[in-house]
């Protein structure tokens, strides 16, 4: 009866640094996905429907880093390197410390924005994150496309088992 209320537009955030070429490429990709046909090679395809939040030159908070880390860990359980705080750090020569916690990561990023591996893209509604990799951003968009096209069904939300709704 009220299933329309359950279908909210997904929230996707990009923590963006304009000085980073991968961050600029990811931002263009996200903006094109909501404003033009997606996938772009199918001109008759509709755009993707998600709310894009662009956070420029500001790293995630410690709480956001913790959440993003949990998304990365859930999506890469066999890849320890990709699921650690170190995966958020760039190979920039000024990065000398390697934080091991979300708090340490947020502190380092606030002191030295070049320490981060930009961009950080997060699909908050579906628990997906991409860190410094445009290909991972494409994977997030592809999953959103599959949901739009019905290839992936959203889980039943808040329906107690055994209840029948008329």
C-alpha cells in the first residue's frame, strides 16, 4: 500500500579534490550519469536516479570513515589491503604516517589533504564505496543501473514474516 514511500532516491556522495585527475574523472562520470543517458553508449537509456552530494576539499569525518571502511570491508573480504585505513592514503611523498583507525585517518586528512587517495565515492543506501579508483565508481553506477532496470531486486524492507497484506 505504501511501497512508494520505501523507494527513496539513493544518496551518493563524492569526496572530491579538484587537483586530482581521478577525482575529476569520477565527478564527470557521476554528473553525466544523472544528467544524460546511462549507460552513455545507449542514447535511448534514461539517466540514473540518485542524489549526488559533492563534498569538495573536505575529507570524511571519523564516523563517515568508519562507515565507508565497513562498506569497503564488506565488498572486499579477501583483500586485506583494500579494506584497511591505508587504502585511503595516496603515495604522495609528504605522507609519512600510516594511521590505523578512522580517527587517525580523519586527523591526517584534515592536516594534509594530499594524503588522501581521491576520490572517495559512497553509495550510502546500498553500502558501496570506491576509494581512488574510477573503475570502482563505474561498478557503483552499474549496480545502480541494474537496480533501475530490475536486474537486482531491492530487499523486502520492514515486512514481518508470516504477515499478509491485502
